C-alpha cells in the first residue's frame, strides 16, 4: 500500500511540474499592454514603445520580423522595427471607428518569430470635440393659425452631434421674439428634443410670417453650434368684414340704355385671405321688384348691368342697397347704397387719351402696380358727358377709377409670368351715359420684361458617364447641358465643378469643365484596377442678378481594357525568370500530376480569363497540359527509350480583344525511383549550403525547439499510459511519410497560410520569398489533409 501510494504521489508531482513549466513557456510568448490616445492625431504621432514596455531587445526586432498582424491594406497603426515604437499610420476619427460607443478600444496583435511570440495591444481612442451639431434640415416652415391660443406646442426636429458624452448637444437657444419661447425635453442618452411654445396670440393682418433662429450648442470648450432657420406662416381666420373702396357710390344712366349696359362696378376689399377674403355681391333684402326688373348685379365682379328699359319720365333716379359678403364659414356682410341718376340723350363719343404709359413692366411686379393712366373726355355736357371705362379681354389687368372724374388707372390684378406670355394687348372701352350711348375703343400694348426667376435645368439628373481606362489626358469625355427659361443675360449659363477637401469629391480634381459649353475634360488617364467608379457635382449658374444655380450629380464608371499581361506565379527561378525544374520517377503511371503552372491577370472578365497551351514540347506523346487549370500530367508510362530530360514551353494568354500573353518554361527530368526519393535531400543540402549564417542559426534554434517539443510529447505519452485508450493528447502532431514526427506551427496572414517547421521540411511545400527559408506555404492538398493550429 505504501509503495502504491508513493508511486501515485510521484506521478502527481511530475504532472504538476510539467504543467507549471508549460504555463511558464506559453506566458513567455504572449502579453498584453494598453495605451490611450486622442482622436485626430497627425500621421506619425507616437502611441508608445511596445518593445520597451514588453522588455524586448531592440537589436532582435528586425531579425524576428516584429510586426502588427492586420487584414487591412491601410491599417490605423504601424510599428517601427528599428526602435519598437507604435505610431499612428493615418488620421483616426473616433466616430468613424467606434460610432457612438462610450469606450473606443482598438485591439492590435503583434508577432515576433523565431521563436514565435504574440502580444496583444489595446489602444483607447479618446474623444475630442471635432464635430458641430447639425439639424436634419437647414430651414423649417411651420403654418400656425392666427386663432391658436397661447400655450400651443409645436415639436421641432432635434439636432444631431456625432460626438458623445459631454461633447454632445447640451442646450438649445431661440432668437429673441415676442410670440414664441423654447422648451427642451431631455430624453437621456444625449437626446434633447426642442419644442416651440406660443406665448402671445398671432395676428396675420399685422404680421404674415415670423422668422426665428434655433441654435444647438454642444458641451465643448469653446462650444460648437449649429443653426436652423424657422419660418412661421400665420394662417388666416375670418375676422375682418369687407370694406367698400368708396364711401358713396353715385352714377348716372341715359334713358333707353341698351340691355346689358354696365352701369357701374362695385369694389370692396377684405383684409383676410383665401375664401375669407373673397367677396360676393348681392341686392339687399329691401330692394323691391321695380329695381330688380331693370338691373342685374354680377355677384363676382360687382357689376350692375341694365336688364330692363330705363325710362327717364318714369324714374329719374334709383337708390339701390348692395351687400358685400365674404365666403368665410360664418360670412361677414357690409351694406352700401348706390344712387343711379337717369339723364337724357348723348351725341358725342368719348375720347380716350393715354396720359402716362410704361410700355414695359417687370414680371415680378406686385398686384396693383400702375401700368398706365387713362383720361376720358366727352364733349357733351351734363350727364351726357359721364363716361365709364372697362377692359374687354380677360387679362391680368384691371381699371381702377380715380377720384377725378373720367380718369382711370390700369393696374395689375394678378401676378405676371413672362415665360407664359410676354406681351398683352389691352383694349380699353369708354362709354358715355348719353342716349343713345356712344363708345370709343383704344388698344395699348404692354410688354412684360424678364427678371431672373428661373433656375437652370439640366437635361438629365443624374448623368451617368462611362470612360474607358487609359483614356487620353486632356481629351473631352462627356458634356452636360442645362437650359434656362429666362432670356438674355438671365439665360446665359456657366458651368463649374464643385471642388472641396472631402473624400467624396477628391477625384473631381482630375476633371475640368468648359465654363461655356459644359464639355468635361479628363486631366489624367484613369486606371480601372485602381479606381472603378466615383461621382462629382456640376453647378450651372446663370448671369442674372441675383444669379440662380442648380446642381447635378455625375456618376463616373471606369470601363476595363485589356492592359495587363498575365503574370507567371509558378514556376519562378531564383533570378526571377519563369523557369523551373521538376524531377519525377520513371515508373509513374499515366495521369501522374507533374506540376501546375500558376498565373494571374489583373484585368477582369474576358480580359482576365487565362488559358494555358503548349507552345513547345520535346515529346507530344508524353505530356498533356490542362488549358484551364495549367496542370501538367503524363499521358503514358515512361519507356527505356524515352529521353531523361524534357523541355516544355507553356503559353499563358488572356481572352481580351487584343490578347496578351506570357510564357513559362518547365524542365522535366526523369530519374530512377531511388534518385527521386533522394532528390529532396539533395536539394535541401544544396539550399543549406547557399543559406547565410543567419539562416543557419535560425535553423539550429528551430531544431532545438523541435527537439524540446518532441521530448514533451514523449513525456506526455508516458504519463498518459494509465489513461483510457480513447483519450488522446491535443499536442500530438501528424507524422511524415517516413514515420517521423515533424514539429510545425501553422498561422494565417491575409489570404495565405504559413507553417513554421523544424529541421526537416516536407516534400511539396514551397519557400515564401523573404522568409529566410523558415516559412513554408502549405499546398492545397496538404491543407485539406491536416488541420490548422492558429496562433
């Protein structure tokens, strides 16, 4: 019993000693440190000295390939192999890397080889106030009824700040005004919502719109701000009654006036707008049938028209009550009395004279702008000289009688648009009140002059531009065209390309545009393999005052051309030429894979589709080449009469319109089976002689590590003898074809896999250039046959 207990104690003690040694071994190969930096540091700024913090000798950094493992082609950090300093490789934007995370950590992995060491580095990027608050829209328009009561709330869009924490939006401010105040609701997580509150009643007739400025302020020192302009349009309610333009309406009318004669036109105004300001005219309820039989009232224009016989002997005057009502929901009404005096006959037609006339009027003239002053004269006396004027056509003009008799003003009654109609012929009719009524007609022409009220319009939006790569610099590649509905200088358009310091428009610096005709020139030759697509914006600006402008986006697509010849990846000799030597046993069977020619083409599509063909071969009956994969296989078994050396020249060409090609030479040596097995040892010895002294010491180091690893495996096997048979150690490696254990550590870098091997390299692995002969690229068939141990 004591002997058995002592044996078990010794076994447990050995197991504990081994685990402690294993922990010390792995802890020596990995470590983790942490640095803190501010965002927006300049390129080249020092983060920290990794080698010093980890206690690594500076003299061994370059020999051991000290580097940062990263899958990015443009990493954020780099390490200097001379002094071990970690520095910023490119400018870091914390909001771009970590968005709105409270803590921004960037984890890096550094690797040293021979022996392999992995160290983890964490870099915390601290936030700075480098972004200003911005609103979703620069201008906000609100419509609020003038009947809105104080205390009404109107929620606004919150501003956004890409910074977080104390640098996020802290407060909002509203420009001083008498009608509104601002209330901000804090929703947490850097979210504050502004609300506009009405504190004083609105009056549309006093102020039609209110302009406010909302400012968002963040917590930086000094703080950054963002603005949004707010326009409040006051909506009308029916709170004003119609008002007649004259206090007293009195008119004379010749007896026996023809039916349909316009006696006069009522004119009332309402300060309200829309339907609340539209006026309807009607007779008052006390107007008797005697008046209704002789006169009619146009409810829209307010014109009183003769519809019956006017007899001076029967009635020499009429007193009529007219009502003017608006179209509001609760209509408001005003009464006015007009007096029509009937006079006797008239024998002279009125004469129309234009006393003042503007033959051209700007199209942006407001309604009510005076165009001409009209004077009407009648040689008759008394009531026979009373004249009424009107316009025949339905035009955006109207006649307004002046306070002086027989004087009228021609004014605009609605907005003008030169692009719809550039000239109007106004026919003015003057009628006197005699019996029978006589009239005169005069036509005046009013020209509408142009103002710059139309922006240029592009024929397409957006434009799609297709440019073949390798284009001639300075040649025209495209053109844009815009038109303007205005005329003269208001329609004279110039073009330019938007250029700023942003990444989205940096490619626009390689383009130029003709300012007059819109032709776009390429200042450089594009390369599809470098740049496939980008976009820029063209601005069309007219020459008016102030000028109008329009932007259009131009999407540029680079088209591929067959401008890259195939590149031979294998075989490649030591001097860089596409030539290699392969040795195969003489006793191989038909279909044996001799080697595989590998090539690639930087072009795409048919331009990058490669085909392999035999350009030269010593014996066509011995070897065949797969035109798609580049595999060289034997067609039959070798005979004693076959030559011992064969030369194959392989042509690799793409499928472009003008095909480009490259050639590779493969020398195949046929050896006896024993020589074939010894060939790898001979090559290894030759390569060992060619290696420099540094490589020799590296091989000795790897051999020592492999020996220690094998001893560890033997110890594990002995210690596991008492374990169940189905228990296997994860540290055992695959055996080679000759039955020996081969120590290897496999790792991945980008899209390649690498293996650190011991003193014996397996047949079929290839040396990676620049690895000092200690790093092998694992062939595809070996990858599938064995698993990987990732570091």
